[in-house]
C-alpha cells in the first residue's frame, strides 16, 4: 500500500506518443459529474462486465453498479447507479489515494485516478489552507465517488483512449448543501479546479458540474475547446439525475483517432461581430482600442450598408474562446450595440519572431516571418519624428537593415 501523498506525488496526465492517438472529447454543455462521465463512456461502448471486474480489484467491499437507458429532453443516454453500504466517515485524500494505489489496475488507470484525487486534494487544500494529504474529502471521499473516479479511468482504458479533451464547461446558479454548509454554485472546489479552463454559466438553479467531474477534467484534459480534428469512431451520452426542461441533462463523449490534416493545424478562435449605424468615428476607434487592450487577438471595422440604405459599420473581434465572454461585454459597453453575434473559426498564424535594428541611434523592432519583414509602426513613427524624416523612409531603412543582418 502507498501511504500518504506519495500516492499521487509527481503524477502526470498520460499522453500517447504514437502518430494517431485516440482522443476522447467530453462535451460539457450541461456540465459534468463523475457518474455522467462514466455513463457517457459506457454508452460509447465500455464493457460493463469488464468494468465491474476491474473495479473489484479495489480493496473495498459493499458496492454495486447498475446502468439503465434513460431519456433526457428526448435524447437517450446511460444513467449509472452506484449503490453502497458505505458508512465510513469522510476519508482523507491520502486514504483515498492509498485505496486506489493498492488495487492491481493498469498503470494508466492508476495514473489517471491518482491524478484526479491529487487535483481535488490540491484544490481543497488551497480552500481550507491545509496540506493536501490531510484534507478530508467529504462528498468525493465516499465510496460511490471513488467508484465514479476509478470507473471512469477504467472505462477510458477499456476504450483505448490515449488523450482526453474537453469543451468549455457549463455550470448553473443558486446554492447547494454540502458537508461545509450551504455553498454557492459553482461551488468553490469547482471554481478552483477549473482555473484556467474555459467555463460559462447557465441560468439554471442547480449544480451542473460537481467537484468529481471537475477533478476528472482538471487532472486528465490535455486540450480545451472545440472538438479536436478526428475520425469519429464512437460517441455516447451520460445522464444526470434531474430533468432540466428543454435542455438535455447529459454529458457527451466523442471518441476517435486524431487526423493529421490541415484542420488539425488550425487554431480555433471566436469571431464576434456587431453592426452599428449610430456610432461616431471616435466611438468606434476607442472601442477597437479597448478591445485590443482587453486581450482581443485582432479587431477591425468594415463599412457596410444596412436595410433602408443606411450606411453602417461592422465591428469584428477575433478572440480566444476563453476570453470571448469578456470581450463581448467590452463590445456592448463601448458601442451600445443591442446584440452581438459570434461563431467559431480557425486561423493559421505564420511563425514569427521580433528582431531589433538600430537606425541613427533609434531602436526599431522588426516583425519577421518566412516571407516578409515589417518594421513596427510605433517605433518607426518615433524615430521619424526625432530624425525629421518621412515615415516610409525610416520604415524602408529599418527593413533593409534587418535583411542585411540575416
């Protein structure tokens, strides 16, 4: 048995070294929980009998697992029921890790499961200002949650999954009662675990993403965003307990082989746009400046003609998917637009580097790609004013100086 935090210390997310790894992409449009992740993988074809056999290697008794097919807003998915006679108090993270480490499971299952418990322990440790190994995992320390975590990692192995990816993760609002009392949704552990991941809220008064689901993602996901370029081989839906009206309470998983095509090379970005027919030039120029300052990859204006022949302008913003919500707010705030549209697109930026040349004592940065060198405008403008020379002449001299230095 592995004692204490050493059970997860140094654990890293396993990735494939082959040319076409199998990837599982979790689509968390209604959040994710441990049983939903497991249900999605079973729905995608993970054999339940093999799953039970491997779970039986855990050094714990008093559990059983059943599955059923259910409908959520008209879409069929697999609902997992884990029954336990567990009456143990909340287990510490070290004890949970030791239980997993003692089981005779494939190496990749061990690593994924221990990384998941480790991620949760780190998050709870930060929240309670305690060493991760000594943190007591209340909800996730229960036997049913241990079965969800280890079962999900076993199911990934049964399906031959090399890499895990995920969409942006949805969560709801309101409050939920936990061992520490009434907590806001998303609960603090989920917020901590998904730091750096793309997330968004839905106006649904319930917890959609649980700490177990968030920990599985935080520990194992190697790529966030839209579905990776792949040849789809199978897919499945894992069902949550509640009905959410017209929104299916499901987590989807799509599994396939990565495809080494042009699509795989593209960078997924969000294009936000708004049409304006009542904004001044000064307002539009300031909006572009504020969007760039707020982290937009690019922002620009395009003249258009709207209905009834009205001249207008389209404000376009290119953004990382994770920053799109904040940039949308900037666009609304600075232009007063009554609506913003958006779509995911791909871009293929050229590799570039920034070099510096000196023209008559003035440093000028030069942006260089494989086929072009361009002097940085702000540097050129400053040097042109100081030297009393035309802007275009200083730019030409800087770019020529760069070429001679190569």
